[in-house]
C-alpha cells in the first residue's frame, strides 16, 4: 500500500512510498484511511527538524491527525465494520511513570512516551492502518466529512479541562474568553468556548479570507488590533493562546481580569528575544492571583469530550474549517501554505471529500 513517509531529521525526504500492508493483532482494528490532517508539527518533521523513526527503521509514516473506517474489528471490541474512528496519538511510556499508569499519558513525567507519526511509531498517513481498540475513538457517523478535526479539538478539550480544574481552586465563573490565533486550534477553541456560553473574542492578524466570517458565525467578536489594545478593551477572564508568537504570549499575560487564567497551547520557536517588564508582570500575576499554564497533547477523556463537542457543532461551520483537500499522490502540496488556508487535509481513499 501507499503511505506518506519521511526520513526523520532529514530535510526534503518527504515522499509517497510503498510500505507493507498492516496486519492487525488480536486487540487491534484494521482501518481504511479516509483523511489525515497536516499541522505545524508535520511541517517541522517534513523539514527535518523533528521526529524519530520506529526502531531499526529508516523511514517514518507521518500523520497524527487521523480519520478512517473500520474494515475489521475483534469480536467483543465494541467496534463493527464501517465504524468511523480516529486513532489516539500518544502511547504511555513502558516504565510507566505515575501519570501514564493512571491513564494520563498526556502528562508523562519522564518523556519515554511514543507518538503515532511523530516519535517511534508509524502514523496514520497510509491507505490503511491498525490501532489498538483501547486507543481508538468512535465518532458520530454524521462527522464523516469533518471528523479529521477530532485530534486538534482534543487539544482544546484538554486545555479547557486544565482551565476549569485550575479555576475551581476558588469560586470560578468566567464570562469572557480571548483566543489568540485563528488557525484550526484557535477556531476550535472559540467553538468550545462558545459552547460554554461565554463571551468569545478572537485575535488574529489577517483581515480577509475565511477566518473573520468563521468567528462571526460563532457569535464571537474578531479582532486584529495589537494584543495590548485587545487586552485592555476585553479584560478577559480566560485567555487561550494558540500562536506561540512571543509578543502575543507576553501581551496575553498582562491585562486579564483579576483571577485570570492564561493557557498556552502554541509552541514558540526559540531564539527570539523580547524586552519584557518582568517585575511589572510578576506583580500583576501575584497580586491578582493570576495563573499561567501550559497544555499539550490529550488523553482518552479529552478525545471523548472533543467528539461530543464536534457532534454538537454546526456541521457546515466545521466543514468550512477544512479549506483544502489534497490527494495522497500530491501530498507535498499540502505542506506549502496558501493564503486562505485554515485546515489542509490529505485524502487517502482516492476521493476529494
């Protein structure tokens, strides 16, 4: 079968190659791939900046944002032929650490976890793949066109889980949330925030294309002013930061309402220096009982919460997040940005849907 593979940490090695057909184990599903998403992590792996192949292998099948249909399921597994499924990305470390032992592999303490399509496990960018039944998530059949959004939505579901856990250290009734960045993660963060009945604001630098309309159609307000102006005008109770851009990150840390919570989900590139009033920032965080947390990856409970959120969402709105579908044989095109891109996916089944 065909798969999209790379030689990790070697630039320009991305290629569609022939790989052996998968053979499911006793506790595994055999899945026909439908689509695979492309995100910043995939682009870094393709650029040779990141990634590890399985042991004793040169090439890695990439792709951690999956969607497929079950071709074979073990008896008694709870899955049947034709089920729409997504594979979880991370697997717990073999030791395991305390967090992994409690099913919280997204919070692994020793870094020995593995990840499909990223770290030592083949990903989902192939015409078919296998996944352990314990790491497969069944989706509402109505999500066949948009279920590829589940993995990024799980990241947002985890972020909200963390925010709500931190908030409940005292009375917590947030009213206003600011999302910085209107990429797929940011727009899904806006969706899950709107589903909570909050006053939602989204900041992004673009003024044209699909993003402002997507935000508006959630009943949210779109901003493109400097972060300082937005913070002073909105005074959010919660900020979900999705850009990783240094000036935006530090701008989001100051100017929240008292007892503000800033959740950082964007990953910054190192090497950029900023002049920051660290004393003033520390004073504000301490005197207002503010909190800054980082959040990455997701566990099974977050995938389930994200699946529920997508099932409740407007399917046409979700469909508008996917702005480009590229067939597997032209997969390299999905790694080149287009001006109006929000979410780009690669189709694995020969269709353009």
